[in-house]
C-alpha cells in the first residue's frame, strides 16, 4: 500500500499489490502520496483527489470535476481487492478545505479548488487564467479605427472579389473584423478556404495600413507548418504583380516551438512576458491541436498591441495533451454574431451586414467567424455530407450515407467482431502501397515526387495499440507487401519504408510526428538514407543510424494525421466498441480525405462514435464568460 505518512521522496514507495494499481499510474500514485503528506487529516480523501487530477491530465482534461466524480466507483477491483469509490461531495470538499496544499483561485497553493468544485494543479489553473485574461484584454482594447470606410471597402473588394450569392460573405467579414479586433478566430470545415482567406487577409492588412507589419506564421507541428506554407505560397502567387504588399508576407512558416524558442530539456521558452516576440501579427494554423500550456505561453509572449489570429476547425479532435482550447473559446460564444455597434462598423467597411444582437451578451463579444461556403466538397459530395452528419451527431444519416451505393467517394465495409485485419485491408494495400514501392524500386520517381506520391493514400487508425491499432496494422501491412512480392522478407530497413519520429530531437530539428521515407541515395553510391521535408519545403537526408526514436508509418493514428490531407483515406476503426472512438475522431478521419474515404468498422462502433462527443473538463470557457460578466 502507499505509505500515508511519507515526508521525503525516499518514502514514496509504491506496492504493486496496492488495490488501485493499474487504474492509476506510478506518477498518479506519487502525486497522491506527496499531497497527502500535507494533510493533517483526511489523507485518503486528499490523496485520491490528487491522483484523479494527475490521471485526468493524462486523459486530456485540465482538472477533475468533483461534482461528477463524488460517490462514483471509478474502479472495480478483482482478486478480492477493494473497489476505488470516491467520497460524497460534502465530505470530500470538507477534507480538501482543511488541507494546507489546497487553495482558492489566486492562491499560491499546489492544488486549486474553484467555486464550481473543479480541482486543478495550480499551474494549469493559471494557464486557463492567463488565456482568459489575454482574450479579455484584446477584445476590450479594440484598435484605433480612423479608417475611411470607402477606402477600406474598395480594398476588401479588390482582395475578396468573389461574393457569396447565397448570403453573407464571411471572408469579407473576417477581413473587416481583423481591422477592428486584435484577437480573431477563423474556424470552418476543411474546404471552406481558411488558409486562402488568411493569405488574402494578410495582404489586405499590409495594404490598408501601408506599414511594415512584422508577421509570423506558425503551426503546432512541422507537417502542419509545411502545409500552411504551401497554401500561403499558392495564394501569394495569385496576387504576384498585382500589389507590392504581397511580397511582405513571409515565405516560411514555423512550429510553435521554434517561434517561442525551445530550451532543450526545459518546459520553458526563450520568448515570454519578459522577452516578447518581435511581431505585429501572429497567425496560428491548426489551432485545434494546440494544448493549454502552449497556448498560454504563446499569449504571454505576445506584445500588447500585436494581433493574434487562430485558424482551425473547432469540430476536429482536440490536442493530444491537456485542454481543448479552440473549442473552449468557441463553445460559449455563438460564431458569426456581433454586437450592434460591431455589426454596423463591419457593414460600413465590408458591405456585409452580419447578424447582431442588442443585448450586451458575451455571445457577441468574442470575434469567432465560421466560414460557411465549402469550395472542396459540393452540396452533393458524399464526404461533405458524411462529415456534416457526423459533426451534427446524426447517427441515422451517417449510416444511410455509408450504405448508399450511389456514393462513389465513400466506401463502407462492416466488420464482424473477430475479423482478420489482413483480410479487410489487403487489396487496398497491394493496390496503393505495392504500386508505390514498385515505382521506388524502378527509380522512376525521384525524391521530390516521392513525398507527393506517398500523400495520395494513407491508412488511418482510431487506436495505437491492440489488434486494430497502428502498431499492429503496420506489421500486417508489411506482411501483406512481403507476400505480394513488394518487400523482401526479413528486411527491417528497405527502400520506400515510411518512418515517423516519435520523440522530439531538437539538435536534428526533427519532431514528434515528422514523417520521412527511406530511399537509395544516388548521390551516395545508392546507400539507404532517410529523407525528410523541412519547414521550408526543402529536402534533407539522414543516415538511418542517426534517427531518433521512430516507428514505421504505413498506418498512423487519426491524431497523428491532423494537419494533413490525402487523396484517398482508408479509415480503420475497430470491430468492437472503444471509448477512444469519438465523434471528433470519426469527423477528423473522414475529413482527411480529399477525394475518397473507405471506412472499415463495426456498425455499432460507428453509431456509438457519432453519439460520443469528446468531453474534457476545463474552466476556460467559464473564465472568459465570468470575466465579461464582471465588466458589466
């Protein structure tokens, strides 16, 4: 059992026979032992609360909701061990109120309990507060608005000449809002033109202000940064020669780690409130992937007058780590709704009159613009219809679309429990990956095109471990390719093998999620080298022996695929239900496909996924809402 009287780290001993070992990790146990040592009484209640906070962080929550957990049996033990049951709320709150390690918001105590009975580690409650305070400062500050409405309207018409005949042009509205607010969220489904809107918006701001605005483009991962860079480049080319302002948009995007300045083996960055970023406009793409600590550290490092634009799909999967920042910002505030004053000014500047409210409601205070028109998927697109049905939680419509034989861009194969994975994916693997390996072996495609070919098809999984997890499916895929004659049996390193980095290596500038491909280097006597595309879009190569921790990447999890798109996606969920298969995971997996998505899953798995939205405990939305209410 855990020693309740521990006072030093030497006493932090974990007995593997402890009844709750298995539900809680060793780190959770250490947290429980440590915080219980500060309690003069009710040590078991304090210990259990601390363990739950630690466990919830690992699951993506920011805190533990004691109202939800009180009285619940969270773990039913076997072999005669005791169940883990939480105390009733009154007893629990009383125990925590008497512990020296527990404080209220604003206290410098290691555990923080707020008025809504959410229990945090102190720094995570501070992260939420930092983000909320930043947003409130920015939306209340507004900007200097000496703009000539006719001048601005002409500029908006020049950079956003297309108009949405079916309603309000939200791209034009976003451009006007970016002039009037220093904080802006642009959200929308894949294909709604978020990055196109962004690039035009940046050129527009540069032209209107007639000043050298220092701009930084960033994304959570190197892969997402490359995609942002490519999208911006494409739109810049469309305006080349039409305006000199386009030349002042950066040609490169960077990761958030690079933007803030990573300090190796440290959770801190070189850029912070005492050493601010040197930019006037910072744009973060794929903002749904940004976790709570990273967003807080970014906002702390921004100059007071700098603009911040968050770009992303609020309905996608949340970050792997703690928090659901983009969703928490958007969730309490109705997108595309403004105060009367803001709506009137936007109409003056853009010619578009967005919906407004006379009520001084927090719903209209935060600028959240959701783009509506989809340029990739038509109204009849199967992928478009399917993604909307998943997002809306309509399980009946989802199943109808999956079983509609008239949809050429959707293929669904129902799997019975116990189905052999190789039988389900064999033909697709031979058709796509087999052809890919043949081209590499023939030398008919050089490295610049190899990455493009590899992006045409991808196997995505809901899980990482287990029969249907990416680890096992990568082994299955290699066996299929070997049996088909595309791979030589027993080879661990072979031409065409895709590898994914699984741990950051700052000296090599390789980060978790980066994908490289093994190819024979014609410039080095045909030796096998691993080629990567860096954030500038250039190709670099490494000896396989220099690679940091990595794994084969024929199949990858949907989480790892965020920030990427593929022509054809084979989405493998599972033959039986798993709590990890959620609405957001299914939506994200489906929307990785540009032209076609094949889904392999049990019928019940799909139905439960659609009806299982992600729920993460957080107080960020309430912190922003409460901050606005205090100002009234």
